[in-house]
């Protein structure tokens, strides 16, 4: 499931995915997978991303139902795009 909360925090800091990856010392591809929700970060990686962007790293491991993208929203994006 896509990490909408992470996208919102990153965008609020006016940071691109490439910049977030660079500051986190991750490849852009790996960072993209984490933000898209196809990969889960280790604690160490979560801490690096959080430090680079500026938020509490434990957000990666906290259930956040209101920020999760539902399957219907995902289908709507596919059909709209």
C-alpha cells in the first residue's frame, strides 16, 4: 500500500523523490519502492529516511488507516491515468 503520509511530508518539505533518496543515501529505485509501499524499510533505513526528510522514523511502523490508500482509490488511479 502506498505511503501517502510519506509523500505528503516529503512534498511539504519541497523535496523530490530523487533528493530524498540522495539525502537518505539510498538508490532512487529503492526509495521509490519504499514510498510506493512495495518494499518495507528496515529500522536503520527508516531512521535514515526520517532524518533526511525530518520526521519521526517510527511512523513507518505505526498503523495509519486514514492515510492508507484503499484498493478502490488504487483502481481509480489506474483507470484515470
